[in-house]
C-alpha cells in the first residue's frame, strides 16, 4: 500500500498530450496487487535501451518519479507488470494518430523516432504502413507530388517491399502526365532523370515509355516547323521548333532544324511584371515606359551608363561636339554612319529636321518645350544640310543629359506630323491583356544582323510565376527580378542574373492639393510613422538584402558604395529619419489642429465651427474599406478617441508596390491614419483623378542633375509648391562646374529632406535575368533593350 500511495500521484491523464511536446520518460504499470497503477519515471538506464526479456521476478528496480525527480524509489520487480520505454510510447502514439487521420502529428512522432531511436523494434514496419496509407490518401486526393514523396520514403526504407514498384509507377505516370498537360516538359525530363538515378531498374519500363512519348511529341513539332518553313511562315516555324527543343532537345536532326529556323526568325520572349500600354512613354516613374520606349523611339542622345562626372551618352543619329567654352554645340547628322543597313529613301533626316526639333523644345509657346533649354538657347543654324550649330547664352554642366530628354520623331510620337525616319526599331501590337508583340520594323536604319525579329512580352501578376517560367524555359528573359528572388535565382544552373546600371527609388508622393498631405507637419508624421527598415528587410528582400539596397533620406540615388559615381547628388551626412511611432502620433495630432485652425480662418468668424478634419474623406475613399490597425502590444495606440484620419493611398499594380503599401498602411494605422489602398490599372503609374492623398512611386533617376527638376519642380511629378525647393532648382540650373553642381544638388537634398517634398522610402538594386542561350544582352544596362541590336538568340535558348 505504501508503494501504491507513493507512486500513484504520477499517473498519466486520460487524454495525454503529444509526446513530442514532452521531455523523454518511461512508463511502469504495476500489478493487480497495486491496482494496476501507471507511473511515469525518468528514463531507465538499461544497456542499449533494451528491456530484459522476460522481466525479472526478483530484486529491485531503482526509479525516480517524473513528478519528483529528486527522490529515489526501489520497486520490487515482482510488483511490476509492464515497462514501456519512451520510444515504444512514441511509436504507439504515432500509430494511434495515423489511425485517427492525424497524419501531420503522426509524422512528427515518426520523425523523432528516426532521429533519436532508429533501432526501436517494429519502427520500420510501422513507418512503412503509415507511408503507404499516407501515399494512398494523397493519391486519392489528386496530390500526386505528396503521394510520390511518401512512396520514395518507403523505397528508401525497403526497396523490395511487395507491390511498391507498381504503386510508384502508377503515381509517377500520373505526375508526369500532370506536367505534360501543363506544357512543362522541362519538369517531365527532370523527373524522369531523378527516377532513373534514384529508382534504377525498378522503373526502367516507365522511363522508356515516357521517352518514346516525348520523342513522338517532339517529332510532331519538328514536322510542323518544317512545314511552316517550306511555306515561308518563319514565325510559326520558330515557335514549333522552340517547342520541339523544349520537349526533347536530343531529337535527331532537331538541333540543325532549330538553328536554321532561328537564323530566319529569331524571337525572344520576355517576362514582365509591369506591362506597357499603347500610351506608355519614357518617364522617371514608368518602368515599362522606359523599357519599351527604347523599342519604339530613339532619343537625340541616349544614356548608356554612369561616368565619373554624370552619365555617358551616345548619339544614335550621328555625332555631337561641344566647344571648349561649352557655348557652341555642333550636331552632325548621318544616319548611315552607324547603320547596319543603308538608310531607306524615306529616312530623309536632315539638319533642318533636327534644328526644328531643337527650336520646338526651346519655344515656351509649345507643349513640348523644356524650361531649362528655353533659358539657354540663343540660336540655331544649319550648315551643309547635315550639320546643325547651336549657340547657347550660358553653358550647361552636362548638356548631353539635357539633350537626352528630347525624343527623336517617329511613328511613336503622339500627334506629330513628322515623316517616317527609320528610327523606330519595332512596331507594337497588342495581342491580349497578357501579351504584347513588338515586330521588327524593316526600315530601321540601326538594325543589327542578329537582332530579334520579334519581341514578345508576357505579363505576370506574380513574381514567382515569372521565375518559374524563366527556369522552365517558357520565357527567355525576366525584365525585373523581385528583390527577394535574386539570391536563389543566382544559384539556378543555366540562368544569368545581372544588375541594371541604376537603382530604383521608392517614394511616397503627397498630393499637395489635399489638406493633410499639404501639411509639412503631417508629412513629418508619415516619415516617422513608417518602419522603413523593417519593410525593406522583411517584405522587399526576404532578410537577405542585395548590395546597395538601403533606406533613403532624400530623393536621389545613394549608390551601392561610398565611391559610386551615381551617388553624386546624395548627401551622406543626412541620416534617414528613424522609426518613432510615438513622435509620429503626436505630430498627427498637431497636424489635425493646424488643419482645423486653417479651415476656421478660411471660413471667417461668422461661419459655423469647422468639422473635425479627421472626418473628411475623399469620395473615392468612401467606396472601399480602410486598412485597420493591427493592435501590436508594443506600439502606441491612438492618443485620443478622435476618428482616424482617412487617406487614399494609390500604387502601381505590381507585387513589390502592393507588398510595400500594405505594410505602410498597417504602420500608419497604428498612429491613427487609416489608408484605403487603391491599385492603379495594370501599366498605369499615375491616377486619372485627384482624389488621392499619397502615391507610391517607383522612380529611376539616372542623371539627378536633370532628373531633379523632372521630379521636384512645380511641373514635375511631385508638383512642389515650396519656394525653397524651387529656388534650389533654379540655383542648380545656374551651376557652371561639376563641383558646383554637386554642391547645389546636395543642398537640394537637404532642402527636400527638410521640406519632405516627397517621402523617401528606400533604394532597391534592380536586376534582370536571362537564359544562357540568349547572348550579348549586356550588363549594367540603363534599360533592358539598350543593346537590342546586338542580341543573339541561340536555338536552344528555351532548353535547360
């Protein structure tokens, strides 16, 4: 009786918890004389963790109770009916969980047994039964990948298990058929190779059967390619040959056919996360417009990359020479100088055409005029028909950058009456919402001998789908890699990942026509209320930031290193404002009072009291629910009971912007600002209405010397009305030396930091990725198609 009373206190509960959640213990069941009491004890020290068989009937077993580990008991072996080791208990519970359909919990039990007690009697047989049952359930549910994974584990345990080969063949056949129906023949071939290496002769019949299927499918595409080629339908021939290579690259005669067809009609498929529209034109905040602008329209000068003092530029229509005093510019027009093919008769570009273009840009009465160019231009004359001489009344530090903002006339010029000049590489054709074709313009004077005849852009709404399409060979190049995907994609065989020349700057642009965004106090609240470091690391980069990604203190690129020439406008002495939600919350309350006071003053002394400014909403905001605060316990709640401020936050419709704005809205909700998030239509970067408060902008600033005005001026993207910012821009225009320009740009940086003309978020190093079969694409490109004339398409570009 003493033994029973002492030990019964540790009897287990009727519904014990999962053993994987507990420290190891053993279990003793006493005999009938002790009322079959069950006690849990610290693990027993048996040699090799093997119980004596049979159990001794004499002597004592020394134990320590699990509930009272400091006290020892000597239990007579004769009083013990059964001893269960912890590993046996684990196995029994795993089988109970599997029988109850709790497969995940059961798997955790088996995994612990395999890791710590692999020699437990009956473990292998039990695990085999569990895996077979799990595979059957997955197969019935159509989860063939899960069924195959379970059967592979059975094979690793017991490759000779009866019926296993048949089960594996059935599941493999269904999974291979699934890939084939999706058109992912790369996955089919990879799986067949895995089967051959891992399962050996047991599945040789299945492997041979599928090789016959793939060979027949590839032969069908080969016949289609030959037929199309005989009819002169080289585009159809290329697509059929491309599919032939994707299905079975080793088809006899396939490589020769693919090479011949590719020479006739090289075609490149580009995956994009931001589609272009028919109205897309190059601009700071339109990535797709900048990308496709190079296909549709050349510029008087073109940025090709950073240099020691500003960018480096190329003139696609001839050459440009500056006088020593930089007051005289000579443009020599010669379309045949750099042409791969002679210019057609209609490409009659003369010095008079260029002179007219320069004068139009300098005329304040025209829509196309440039303010800075108007102030500088003194006169234009034409010498010898093909030579234009421009006189300036003052020099410009980097005149090439200013001229690079002038597009050459082409079919893409909206409303222009210019004749076709042979300077438009491709013509755009919209196929559907997910695909756009750019077809080679035969009269293009700069066409290269290997230049693709056609560019197909496929639009992806999810970056992961775009990455999968690239690795499978469905696309040849991915225009913009999601930052978090860069490290993994760099390790994929056959894929090349390269950086662009300039990073992108993510900004919030306030709508200064609205009361709260117009308040500098409120804009300060925004920048203190957004945890920019956390959003960048967590949402943009997945914890592994590529070089050069960082939070910004101003609207200029910070470069990837201290000596990066692209960072010439960024003042490193200005530290980005930290995340301080309590300060932000206080500033919100101050801004409320400022806006309310301004309204009262505007309404006059006899007007009724102004409503709480927090109640004012845009009509667009009323149509959608606001983002709610998350209620994080370690962050401040709103300081008063006032209605949250309600803002409309718009963003371009792509994944990076969506993730960023969702996190920004969550942060702002914690300081009493409720945001209605509104994605723009695909391809759009600016809303068509003024009923918004904040706009997420994705800006690429290659030459801050010129781009600063395009962003910050009264007629720029930010439409700044700050006299300090506009004065700083005027001072920048008057700079006479590169050193002077840098100093004035950094002063502009400080001014925008103080004024918060835009809310700087972070800088992202941008990458593109392509398959190795695509050659001479270039590196550190300004835009994806910068070297399109040199691209070479290999016939096996779509193969792994």
